[in-house]
C-alpha cells in the first residue's frame, strides 16, 4: 500500500469536479492523461483509505426511478 491521505483524495475530487487533469496537494503537482485515469486514481485512493479505516465507506448511489400513482 502506498499510504494515501485524505488530502490527496480531496485534491483529486476537486480536480474531477472542476474538469481539470492537474492535481495539486502538499506542494506537489500531478498531471493525469485523461479523466478516466484521474477517476481510477480516485477509486484506488478511496479504497485504500477505507481499508485502512481512515475513511468511512458510504453506500454507492445507484440508479433511481420515480413512480407515479393515481386513483382513477
């Protein structure tokens, strides 16, 4: 394990939200090739933080649907 930090995860999530491929944290900078690589890095870091107990696992949001009922 690489010993990732919550700060690194937050930096990656901020980059994803802003649509940039450049991530900055703790005076370091990483440029990812594409959004898929950035999102894969987020998954890797998040999974390690959960496994180490540094981050709580939250339920993954799935597809949802809406149903409408009427009494006719």
